[in-house]
C-alpha cells in the first residue's frame, strides 16, 4: 500500500492480541511490514491483554506494548491487579501506560471507579516516566480536568510529551487544550468516513507535529474497507486522508507522524 519503501508509518494503536487475529496473526503482521509499516504499538486493556501485548512484543521485534486497564475494565482493577500491572510496566518493550481513561457512553464500570482507576494509573505512569494513552468517550470535561490536575502536579510541569488522546472524538477546543498540556491527538479510521465533519475540522486546524496515526485494529476500519476487519496495513488510508485534509504531501504526513510517534514512545527503530 505504500508507494515508496522509504516512506514508512507507525501504527500507534492496535489490538494485536484480539481474537479476530487468532487465525492469521502472522499473516496480518506480514502484510503490515510489506505495506511499509515500520512498527506497531499493541495495546493492553486489562491484565490479561496487557500480558498478551508484552508477549507479542517479546516475539516480534517491531511490535511494542502498552499495559493498562481500559475504563470498561476498571471494576476489575483491584490492588493485586494494579500491582501486577505496575510490575509488568517495567518490561523494556512497554512504551506507555494505556489504554486508560473514562467512558461515560457505555458505563461498563461505575464512574467513580473509572475516575479512581484512571487517577491510579496516571500515577503509575508518572512514577515510571511513561507516557499515557487516553480513552475518552463522552467524558471530555472530566477527562480534561483529571489530565490538567495530573500535569499540574509536577513542579515545574514536565516539558516532555505526556501522551495521546486516542481515537480523538472531541472538538477543536478540546484538542487545543490537550495539546497545551503536552498531548498528541490520535487519528483513526473515522477520518475517512463521510460523517467525519468535526474530526475533519480538528485535523485541518491542528499542527501536523501534534498528530499520530492509529488503526485501533481490528476496530474502526477505514473506508473503503469499512465493515470488514481492520488491520495495521490500513494505517496508510488514515495517513492519506490526513494529507488530503491538510493539503500536504503523503511524504510529509508520513515523516512527521512517524517522528511524533518515535518521540512520544521513545521507540528504538531505524
């Protein structure tokens, strides 16, 4: 899918451990490498998937892992589980704490529990010097308030990149507020959809230096494959749409978002 082998992308958010890949995971990875994906960050959403992410990163040199409790699974994050997560986060292939945050759309975990586990994992990230991957669905005000408090607690505030708002779904004002706090904005398949109006406005008006490309595979498949399983090779469709929206060359989008990913996650890649 890449037009030039010198142009390479990083898929900064995929769920390679998902059961949708159980029958052909190696083939999915092979297609990604052939398409010009240079690295993939595979995401943990609870203790089991975090362990699976680390295992995948141990066996595939261009796969990196994150560990965390998604807000859906916050109710399962007891003290013992969080202690195991903290231990797992020390693994050299773990590049971030995530996917963590708030989801007031599904409310699979009570909101007070979501907030508590979110706060706890932010502290783990701070203790270990890891960036964070934030899930925020219909909880924009609460998420921003918590992140502002977290960033402000470091005195003076860290100049380093703090993390990414994954699969961004807010408006331009929220994106700009997040950027001011040191966060990048994750752009996924929905940028390619016909109803991507607000997201298109966000991407058009933000500096490319603050964007990451993601697939969220196997979910959120970009057009024209929507309705089918997503996979990391399709991250090029996200990059091409960003280039179109911002009236930039694909090469510029590729080079800049790849540099952004390397800087945020401290990736040791060519």
